[in-house]
């Protein structure tokens, strides 16, 4: 398996009317700094090169602080969860040459949402 870390640049939006903040993921900003109960992280990335027909590309999110999460690639919902568990989803069929990843976290007012774990692309060959 080959792993590609999606560290930066990320844009974090707390309010659709406010300009987004540039952040790294994992987001190391104090949780209180994110504020609000809904936070969206966005990042562009290109389709990995050298993929063969037997390769699969998985999106993995190791940890997040939220009660619910929605993950979209190119405006297509690929995962929704309320379990708080790490996410790993096959995105091979959803990939385009250029891609936009959006991760929206929802949480209670007493516990602000944050993408505080690693986000990676994992390339696996079906043959292995």
C-alpha cells in the first residue's frame, strides 16, 4: 500500500459568510478557536499518477472531533457517519483529474468540531 498525506493547504470555514482560514490538517488550532457547531474543511488534490486498472484509491480519516461527519468529493456525498469512528472509503470511481474534497463536521456547542486527525489517500492493488 502507498499512502499520500493530505496535510496542506486546507481551508476551514466556520460560517459560509466569513472568509475561510488556511489551516494544516491535523488541525492543531485550539478547539475553542474553531467555535461554532459546524465546520467545513476543503482541499483540492489531483488524481494520483501511475494508477493501474487493478489499483484502488481509499480516503482515510483517522480522527475527528464531532458528533457527525459528511465527506464529499467533487460535490458527491461519499460518506456520512455519526459513530465517531475513523473513516475509510473507496473513492476510485469518484476520482477526476482534479478533485475537491469537503469534510463537514457537526458538533454540539459545548464541544467544537475539528479535523484533528490525519487525512490520507491509500493506494492498494487488488492483486496484492
